[in-house]
């Protein structure tokens, strides 16, 4: 697979958007994948992720893949 040309993440409602502060349960785990030190992080629980990659066609798939 090549580089993904486009990505859209869909999430709605306050339950799917979680702010994490230093000292919260998952903060340290999430901080490791973020570039730079942060005091507040946003965790998104997606309803749907759409990927656009023209290399999917080479594998016999549609260039647009939707994960729910």
C-alpha cells in the first residue's frame, strides 16, 4: 500500500469526544503518541473512518474504504 491520500473521521456527541488531562487514567498512554508535551489531549472515539487511497485499486478494492 502507498500513502493514504485522504482520511475523514466522523464522530458525534459529547460521549465520543473525551478530554484527557494530566493524571487521568489514559493520559500517559496517549501522550506517548503525541509529538511534544501537552497538558490537555482530545481522545476521539470514531463512528466512521473513511480512507481514500488509489493503491487500493491495485489490490482489487475500491479506492474509498469505509470502516464503521
